[in-house]
């Protein structure tokens, strides 16, 4: 007997990866960081505790991960 079904719709109805890269780059650029699609794709599956040091390693300690992410 089936008791539940999980259906992952992320990316199914909307191309979320395209939006993810666009808005990360736009937000970082607002803060003065030249983020590219490659930078965003490099953190797309990372939890914040891993993505933040990775981006600070690229852009320097002044990169405000939480502000850009928000």
C-alpha cells in the first residue's frame, strides 16, 4: 500500500536555474561584486555554510553573503 508520494517540481514548471543565476548576479553586482553565471553554478547545490566561504574565497572577505542572498 502506498502511503505517500514525493513529487519534486523544482525546475519542472519554471526554469528556476535561469532565475537563480540571474538574480544572484544582479544582487552581487548591486554590492559591487562582478559575479558571473559560473560563480553561481558553483554554489547552486551548496548549503550556505559551504557557499559563503567559497564566495569569500573568490571575492574576498568583504563579500556579504547574507546581504547578497537576501
